[in-house]
């Protein structure tokens, strides 16, 4: 018999997790909990989060409270036995944790990178390994005991999209198994071991590419923010989004753009950064070669953000 579960999540990665969990054997997603519609885009019009869109497409009942606790009656009313939590973004209070087991899918090797942006912070730090954990939720941030943890390698040019995809592919089966066990009251876990580090929420400052820094550091920042956020480079006081780069051992002086055999290079404090995919203000993402073909005159100057 399938275990009846709730699903709590909000962003694009959570939406992918919901879609896959809904088709997992032995799992019946009875109700979805996500944040309310928020203003978005230039017009600041309210728009449903990705999880709300996916729930509607799957024809699963949706609850969007301002406070998570307000959804507890709906969870109980749907006969939920356990709740999957993936990038929900709101505090789950004690009253809910006492009422139902919540199993969190967290993309890091806990206790490393607890917090809001584990994949992004790990890539910014240049780490070559990552993990995904199925964790029993407790009141303290990402400190619950772990039911399963899958480790994997991360290539030097892989971006956050690739890491999130691998984390979801590896993490979904143990998440489904943990939900079934939690619903039956037999979930086995082990405490987190080691020193905790925290993945702070990303800010606008995290997007800025400072050419005074090492090329490798900037490359890691670019891939940490791709394909969902984007790094920023200021050219003649206009903010260009940089989506894909590669590292060169040498190039122009720090803060200077130059062409080398058709490649667009940004000089850095150490080495150079080849800008492979860029997005001009108000434009679309494109290969740097396409952007160069559409330009006239000299290359723009790099300016302060």
C-alpha cells in the first residue's frame, strides 16, 4: 500500500522533486504546501512559485499559507503520514514537527553547508565533491539526524544546474524510502557527525565579478550561479549577466577585456577568464561570439559594479 505524503517546497528544484516523487513507486502525494504567490519580474505582478505550477499540472491539492503552521489542518485532513520537504523556504514550527515526520532532501554532505544555498556556496568554495542527504527535520536549522547520504564528485566546470540534477537523481530514491519508513514509524537515522558550516543566503553582492580576484575564483562563482541566477559583470556601467566561462592561464591586464583568436578574455588578478556565454542588459543569453558579431567599435570598458 502506498504511503500518503505531503510535499512542502517552493522553488524550481523543489518543483522537479515534486514531479519525480509523484511518480515514485509506493508514494502517493496527497497535498502540496508551498509559499504564497509573490511579485516577480519587471511589472512586479504576483506569480505562482514553480511548485504551485507543478502541483496544478499534476492536479494535486495545493495549500499556500503565509505561515506553515496554518497548513496543519489540511495535512491532517488529507490523511498525510509523512511530509517531504525540499527547498520550502519557510520555518516549519515545532507544532508541525510533533504532529508529523518531515523528511528534508538537502543537497550537501551534512553537517557541511547547512542553510539556504548549499550547492552555490560549495561551488563558490571550489569543492570537488558534494552529497545529498535525506534528513529528519528538527527545529534547529538542518541539524536533524540523517536517514541516507549519497556522495558524488563534481567536475571543475560543472555548474549548479548539473549538481542539483545529480543530487535529485541520487537523492530521490532514498527520500522515497525514508518517507515510507517515517510514515510507518520505523525510520532509522544516525546523528550528523563533524563540524557544521553554513551556506548563507545569496545576496546581490555574491553575483558581482571582481576582476581583481583570481580567474579560478570567478569561474567558480559563475558556475555556482548558473543556470538559475547568473553572475554580473559591469561594462561601461551596464550590468551584463555571465552564464558560462572557462579559465585561462594568462591574458590581458586585470580588468581589461581583450580578444584572443576570437575568444573574449577578461584579465584577472591571476590568470584570465574566457567569457563563453553572456547576456547583455535587456537581451537574451547568447554565446559571446554572437554578442561580438552584433557589436561595433571597441570592446567596452570594465567598470565598478
